[in-house]
C-alpha cells in the first residue's frame, strides 16, 4: 500500500477506541482485535481531529505540524491505515 494521501479525508475507524495514556494513547480495533500504541501526542492530536478536518493535511496543520515534518506523520498515518485504525472517508 502506498503512503496515505494527505489530501484526502480520513476518519478513525468506527470500531476503534482511543484510550489516552501518559505516553500518548492506545488504539484498539474491536473488529480486528489489533492494538496500536501512539507514543506521539502530536500524532494523537492528528488522529483525534481527522473527522473534523477536510483532509489529513489539514488535520496535521491544525496539530501544528511543520511542512518539513509531514513525511514522518504521513508514514505514521499510513501505518495506521494499513492496520485499519484509520480509513479513507467516502467521497
């Protein structure tokens, strides 16, 4: 799967629960029974705002991510998409 397209809308999968932790958060997918650890509070902020943002790029901007740091967050979001934690929003 190629990198997640930052210029599309993305959402947290409806079967995913986010549990805040001191290190960031735990994401649990009730459908696949997968668990993901978010050890970056900025990434957590992006994941939490995906539903309100028109694109993943906008969610990153709202979280204060600099353009130079976007590739790192794009890779992290791509990993979450591969494990179905985040899904592309229907057009």
